[in-house]
C-alpha cells in the first residue's frame, strides 16, 4: 500500500469514527424521550464539532476539520428536523 493510500485510509477512519460516535449518542438521545433527549443531542453535536475543530487546529490535520463539518451538517439537520414539529 502506498503512502497516499494510507493517508486516504487515515482520513476515512477519522471521519468514520466521528460519524459513528455521532450516530451512537444521537440514538441514545432518541431512546430517552423524557428529560429533553433532543436538546441533549443538540448539545452533544455542538460539543462534538467544537472538540473536532480544536483537534483540527492542534493537530493541523484537515480530516478533523472535514469530520467536524460533516458532523455539523448532519447533526444540525437532524436537530432542525426533530425540533421542527415541536
């Protein structure tokens, strides 16, 4: 495997793990209907994006920035969709 292929695999690992983490806490927040599970999900998305952006700056790696962007887009759309009917 070439160095470029390893770099691409590293990108997808970081993005995939961040997406799986978001999926895990989103599902947990959806299970908890009482106590504002949707609100906690929105808070977790904000924290997740903030931490990923801090890691992108500290590690100087673009994959953290793009994973923060993906989590922000998917998480924000999920929060808006689920909070809309309220």
